[in-house]
C-alpha cells in the first residue's frame, strides 16, 4: 500500500479497483464509482486554473445493508490516495440551535486529521536529525559538559585549557557511551532530565459553542501562561519517547505544516457520512422529523460548498469529496430533501453478501480474518491451519445466522470466528501441541450446539 501511494496519481481507475480488490471482496460497481471520482480529482489538478475552479467533485451515495463494505471501500481508498479521511454518523449531528454537534464540526475534525498527517510526514523528514539531538540530550544527562570560567581566569593571567565546553575526558567518555547507546545497551539506565510540564487546569466560564466558532481556549492559555520545567528521573528508553516529539517540534515549521494541511484538506479531503438514511424524514411536520430535516438543511451548504472557520484558518468545502451511505430499509434516497439529493448525483447500490462471498472474505484479502488469527497465534509459537471444509462451514454458519437473525453482513464472521477460536486463544501459551488444525468437525463441535439453540445464538453469535 505504501509503495502504491507514492505513485497514486499515475494509477488508472482500473488499477485503483485492483488495489481495492486486495482488501474488499465484490461490490465492483461501488469500487468503480469511487475510482472514477478519485481519478477525476487528479484530472482536475492538471486543468488550467480557470477550468479547475469550475470542476467540482461528484459526491457519491452508497446504498446497501450493514456489513457489505461501504465504509471499508471509502477508508481503503483514502489510505491508498494518502488523503485525509473522516467518518461521521449523520445521527450524531443536531440542527443549529439544538444541544449537540453542529455539522460544520466535521470540517474542523477533517482539518485536524490533515494537520496530523502533514506533521507526521515532516517528522519523518527530520527523523535522522531528531535522533542526533535526542542522543546529545541523553549524553549530556549522562556526562554533563564541564564549563570553564575563561574570562575570570584570564584576568589573573592564569593558564587554562582552551576548550570552553568539553575537555578530552568528557569527549572520551561520551564516545564510549554513544556506542553503547546506539547498540541499545543502556536502555534501562536511569538519568535525570528537565522536562516541560503542563500547567494545572484553570476553571473558567466560557462562551457556548466556542469550539464550533473555531476558537481553541487551551491553545490561547498555553501561549499566555509560562511553561514550567521539572526535573524527572527516568529510564533512557522513556527519555527517548519523551524527547523525540519535543525535539521534532523544534525542527518543524508549524506555519508551513498548517498551510499544507489546509490545502490537503480542501483539495483531497474525503468525508464519509454514514447512516444518512436515519435523517431522511418521512414528511411529517412535527417531532423528530423537524430536527432530521434541520440537519439535512445544515448539511446542504457544507456539501454544496462554503467556508468554515477553524482554529487553523478558514477552509473551503467546495472540493472535498463527500461519500454518503445508508441501508435505506425504512426510507428511500428520495425521502431526503430534494436539494441534498442533488448534491449526491452518483448513486450505487451494494449487493448483500452471500455464502460464496464469505468464503472469499475469509481467504482472499491481504488482511483476511483467518490470516489475522494465524498471525496472532504465531506469536505464541502456534501454527494455525484452516482446511477448505472448515472455511466452507464457517461461511455456511454466518450465512444462516444472518438469515435467521439480523443481517449484519461480514461482521457476523467476527463473532463466529471469535467464538470458534475462544478456547485456542485462551490456552495458546500452555498448549503442548504447536499445530492446531481447524476442520469441519472442529467447527461443528465448537458451534453446533449454539446454532441449534436459536435463542442462545441470538445472544452469543
């Protein structure tokens, strides 16, 4: 995935779908739609300035039951493209004037994610220099510099050493310790360091919705109040952890980070709005539907394109890609207010998962559940093997449970596998037999009674 990201702008929509296929089974139409949307962003960047302003993202509405891959498609796409990605639930928001989160808070959260992304990239760039600075701080704590009083000594015509910071003995001792530090021989040795400590909390009565206005009181107070330093005793391993972010901050230009992050959020940000069907009003003019329609009205300018104030500066939402999603069992996309419907022109219906899809989900993706359990148990020296008939049986059980109980899609596989391997995971450190084979008989023995008792299955699986 990392190697692909470096050349992501060169990928064709077909190649983007192929990359998504490594993690998500089926749902070709949804993958195709998001691949085209992302590719159009790349195309837009290549347009002349006058045309670039005219081309806006075509937002997507993914329709399908839970557990079929809606969120995973959007999340993997964001990872693939290196874009800031935020998932929100539409039901968490309330209409302006009600108690709760306002919809424009999603833009502030997206910018925060973008700032952290750019900051981490900058930290990687200065990492070699940071290691050197941290090493010097630790060496200074181990062997303090020997300061010389040269001006005072010269007044009386005394002969002093010409070195003003370290004498030869200090240099020699530091060279020896430096070698041991780099070999990891001193990680448990304790040293004393001066570190900055946070000021104790100060209570004050703020103005409501300050966060929604993009004002960060903690940052303001942090700039006003003097920073305190405290001498602490700690192991060198802990000192590295504490000093690394401190020294990194000194080498990073935060103004540059913020400017790059704002541009990244505006040009490549992706916001996934889940449970959009839950705010689709049924047409009544009183009760909860009023609030639902109010949230839709508040969403409209954000999705359409507006400017939101954040603590890092104003952010335009015109070119952020919005991906809406919902099951739409009890409602229809046409139950959304007409204006909001028009802001999601691309609609894709995802298919419910069948038994054969579960078989593929368990085996084909690079992060398949069976592969995850194998890796986890391998850390205990246990070799876990799933036979083909076991995979088939697990898929059959998950399919039957989804039919009898609520259909939660591929998420059913998590509960089935967790219950199936519960004893193995518990006993793994003490097992004498280092190879565990999961076959059809193993699955039926562990889960057979549970499947027969529907009431029990409803609680456990």
